[in-house]
């Protein structure tokens, strides 16, 4: 069966898709999709491939995506707006951020939010994009300025998600990175998931001395302190205050890249490691 064979009239397309003929003509004229063939008499003839494109545009509009953007996705080869590969979205965001195209990056971010949902957009698309850019920086394929631009972009979008999520009543949590640790994006992603799960969070940012974190956590009656650690040196510096639970006077949860190869180091420091997947952290936090 040849899916590209032109065989459906515009009336048949209207009946099958529910999209009116004048709307189809507008899409063709403005966005160059779909591109039906013409009969010998000059009438439009659509194929099964064209029907798939029309259904794509229709579903995209229903999901809040502008038809102009959906048409770009068609030309980029996206087949189903409801089953988009986060990897493809991540690659588009990486390209936009490395090129310093703020508007294009914003469109890519909005697309990820709509097509995958805010949690996957944050934990898979945005976090994955930052990891890729960080890896490129380590390989000398991205500049410090590019990495900082991407980080600033991520901070702003995550802050907006966190604000929209609001605070809940499941308990108070203080989040920070310890002295010497300057990367806090992972902690922001976790904060968003915690807010969605009903927790009240107090985000204290990066490079915070543990003594100040202890005092603040007491002041807000935090049920736990969550520390993000990406560098081994920052993790090792925590040993001076071990056991952490005794020093901070509250449950301590460590997470981050520095613990991936040896998660037992958290226990040795008097803390817990609940994983680095924010979904797992939230589930395990409630279970213990």
C-alpha cells in the first residue's frame, strides 16, 4: 500500500478529519503543509500521508501548540505530537541554547512542556540538555559563556515552574548545596517535584556554609535538609561535619552526581541517599 498515493478529495478529508476545507487551504497557503497533489481537473487530492499530517496539526493545536510551530515539526519529521521522543526535544533545545537563540530555545521549551508534561520536560529534556552542554564544555566543544547562558535559561524556567506549583502541607524541607558546590540546577528540578508532591520548600541556593543551613533549617522547622553535590571535592568537604544528621540536627538527604558511583558515602557521612531521579526521591522520602 502506497501511503503517498493521492486519492482523497477535500470533501472526504473533511469527513475523515473534521477539518474544514477553508482551514486546510489556509494551512497550505500559510505554512506549506499539507501539500496535496492535483487531479487533471485541478482539484486537490490528498494521500494517507497528508491525512496523518492534518491529524498531527489538529492534535498539536488541541495541545496548545501554534500551527506555525506544528508545521515546523512536520518539516522536521516529527510524526506524532502525542508521542514525541524527549531525546529529539532535548537535541533541539541544546542547539538553540548553544547558538544563543533565546526565542528559539523558549519555543523548544514550550514544546517540551506541552508534549511531555512539565515533569518530563524538567527532568528529561531540560536536565538532559544541560548535561549535554556540560559534557561539551568538558570536551572543549562549548565555552563557559555558552554554559552560563544555558544555566541561566534553566534557572529562570525552573523558577517559574516552582512558583506555579506553590507550597503544600506535606512538610517543610530546606534545600541547598554546601560550600564549594556551585551547581544547583538539579536541586531546582527536585524542588519542583517536591512542590508538586505537596511539600513546602525553602531553596537556599548554592555554596551555603552548613552552619548557616543548620540555623535556617531550625528557624523554619524543616523536617529534612536536602543537599545537592555534583563535585567529589564538595562531597569530601562534608566529612568535617560528619555525622551530618547530628551536626544539622535533622534528617539529611544527599543527592547529585558525586554520589552516583558510591551512594554508600552518604551513609558514612550520617545522611541518606534516595537516588538522583526526582520521582524516586519523592517516593522514597514519603516512604521512610
